[in-house]
């Protein structure tokens, strides 16, 4: 509107011409942005539940922006128009301008118009550098969160009593409180603790050897500083246990950063392979603890009944089994009403009657129907022994599996550790027998599943994006230029992630993918202005430069406002939003160069190709009219 007014058009005509000129490119840019963020909004799975609102919010925002720009903004522009010549207004009304910078910028445009290949090459430098830098970035699913709390988990040997677990938890509290900055230590014994964060999903119960909880520190910075030292100290204080001090993570929950699933038919072979893999994993730098889902050595008391002796004592096998179960698990003894809640009561034998195998053998078993009799010792009715037994059998896709878990040092990225482990595993020469396989899980598997869900809906939406650009330009060539700039903007986003020193996480990839729709807006505006300019069509010298300069203020202003919107995230340095913000900010900043340098160069090349094609057709028609193409008569 301001440009039309500067050319002398009255306000109403300036509004009408501006709307006709901008409707198609703005609609195309809006649709491409919607289609770019649609895979994020439609993403299924746990990761989709976590980030889908980002895509939904952006889609609603850009659609509302398009509606406002086509309705409210033109009305306000005409309402606030002063009627004065635009060029005579002050800088706070017409915007900042610099004659020297304009001359330098025009010189650059003169160069790329005269030699458009230089503009194409200049536009490729940063995107290519970004794609190369991405190969050096470590992979990450979701980062840790910045909180004044951390998780703790103490796993003792499986035969540990709840009383011993309590004693060890109290000792661990003393070790933790010895560090300056620890404010509070909270434990839950025998089961997983309450959900203290949205993705903490514990499902352990009736586990007397387990203690879980959290530590509250003075601040988030103190948590980040203390965690490595806490992990080292608890490992030294509890060498026979698995003691983990972990930050709270973002994203969907995963059992462990590294998961290695050994699949096969025989439990003994799976146990042997699991121990070998655990040995290699435990020696990998960065791994603090390992665990396996298959437990072969859990002690189980086995009572072999002498049926003849039991029959002579008048004891049935069913009564004997019920007595043993009541001795150890207790028997229902009614209930207690606490307010509106009814609590069951179980009656169990004293601890000194069930502390050892000899106590079981000395327990008396009275004959049914004769409670007054002293009864027979259980040892006279059979023999009691402790035997190792498989406590649980896990299955994956209908096959037996032994999953090895690897836990890492706080804030350690899993991808480099997994790569180092795979190298050590190859050097160890562990061979899997026929019928057995090793599957990689953990963060790598969760990241792969999330990426598959993200790109699963991207292909049909990419086709819609291409269609919207083609319809806007009515040309496949210019649509190809727009799509190439969108692809190059991904490299610019990766360059921004590398420049800020961020890992290539899921948020960075989401930001790069959504950036495609945002980054091509400037290219669409510049190409639309060049294609509709009558001066450019007439071939006036300097028309391309003038048109690009006129569009520069719009491109620069939208770029600066977009980067300014992400500036708080970049300054705050939050571990979750920083990769996303660095990808979008870096890509948007670079997309301005693509729109103002790469796109005009591509336009000039296409114009020259069209001119050569038109000249060739004209010469061909001229020769046809003159009879030069008619061969000699027979």
C-alpha cells in the first residue's frame, strides 16, 4: 500500500491494487506454512501428544494472520493514511533508509543480474555448510529439563528386606545431604514413587528391594552443577547396588537411554548373551549402571512333600499349601474403616517364624479338624531347599527376550555412547547363535519411531504444498525455485543449530521441518513482484534491481520480527526450546538471503532461458516463412 501511494495512486486504488497483487502469493505462503506444520499437528504416538499443539497453534496463527491481512489491515491502512506524499514524510512514518547502504545493495544486485550464477553460488554456501555441519552434530531425542529437582533410584539385591532398604535409604540421605545446595530428600520404599513430573511413569510395586524418590535443590543451576558429583558419590558409597541420580527428562518416557533386546528361544542362552553384552556395556565410557530384564538367579524356597508322611499325619496337600501361603503372605482377617475408605487387614506370622529355611522346617502343622493337637513339624512332612529360578519371562513379538538396560552419566548424550558401545561390541567378537538377534531400543528406537510418525504424513502434504505453489505461479519452473529455497532453508536451520552449539534433537528437526513453509514466503513475494512488474516485462534496465529493492523492506521487516519473536528463547537458553528456536531463527535469517539473492538470480536465469527459447521459436518461424525449412522437391 505504501509503495502504491508513493507511486501516486489514490488510497482506494492503492488498496485494490495491493490486494490483487498480494492475494495469490500470501495465500500460497499461508498454505505452504499450514502444510509444513500439518505433520506436526497430525503426528500420532506419544511424541505427537507432546508436540502436536505447536503445529496446531502455528496453523491457527498463520490462517488468522492471512484473514486479517486481507480484511482488517487494508482498512486500517486507508484509515490512517494522511494523504500526504509518502516520500516527504519523516523516518518514523516511512521507515529507516540509508542512501549509502542502498547503493551498496544495488551494486550487489547489479552483479547478480549481470552474472546470476554468482548469486546462485552465494545462496548455496550457507545451506551446504549447514548440511555438512549436521553430520557432525550428536543426536538427541529430547533434552533434560531445567528444574530444581532430580530423580533418585536405589535398587538393592532382590532378596533385600524392606527394613534393610529403609536403612540404606537413610544412609543415602546422609550422603546426599552432605552436598551444599540439597534442600530436601524424599523416598518411597518398596514401590515406584508418585508422579512428580508428567512423564515419570513408574509401575513397580511389592518390591522391598526398591527405593525411589526425588531431591529438591536450591535452584535449577544448582541441580545441573550437583548431579555429576552426586552420581559419583553414590556409586562409591553403594558399590553393590544400582543407584541412579537423574535429571527429569522432556518428551515421552523411556525406560533407559540405551536398550539392547536379545531375542531368542532359550532362556539360558539369552542369560549368557545378556551377561556378555552387559559386560561390554558396563565398560563403555559414560555408562554408570546396567540391568537386565531376565533374572535367572532369584532364590525360591521349594518344599518337597513326602506324601506318605503327610497322609499318616492327616495333612492334605491343599491344606499344607494354604498354611505355607498364610505363613508368608498372611491370611485375610477382616477390614478397618478409615473415614470413607475400607482397608483390608491381613494376619501374618511373626518375622522370626519366616526369616530362614530352618524356621520353615520347624513350623507346626496341625491336622485339619483337630486344632487341639500339637501338630507335626513341617520338616517331618518333607524337605525345604532354596533353588534359583527365573523370576519373570519377557516377550517381544511373541518371542522370549532379555533386555539389557544402560544408564548414563547425567546430561550425557546417548547417541555417542551407543556408537562407542557398538564399536566395542564388534571388537569383543560376541557372536549370536542362529535364531537369536540383537535389537536396538531406548532413545534411538523412540527417536526413530517418532521420526517415522512425523514423516508418515509429510509426503501427501508435500504434494499439496507443491500444488499450492504451482497454482500461485501457474508455472512449474518458478514453483521449483520456491521449493529449492525451501529445501535450502533446512540447511540454514541446521547451520543455526550448529552455530548455537545445540545437538540435533527432535525439536531441532521439528523446527527445520516447520521452517520450510515459513522460509519460502519471502521467495514467493519476490518472485511474484518480479513476474507482475510491467517494467521487468518490458526489459527496462535496472527494473529487476528496483523491484527487489522495493520488496526488501518487507522481507527484512518480517525476518527481524520473526527472529525477535524467538529472541527470548535464544537469550534464556532453555535446553528444550533452544534447539527449536535456533533452527527457526537461523533458517529465517538465511531465508532472507535466499529471497533477496538466490531468487532474483534464478529469476534472471529463467528469463534468459525463456528469451532464448522465444528467440529460437521466432527464428524457426522466420525460416519456415522464407522456405528455408522446406526440402528440395523430388
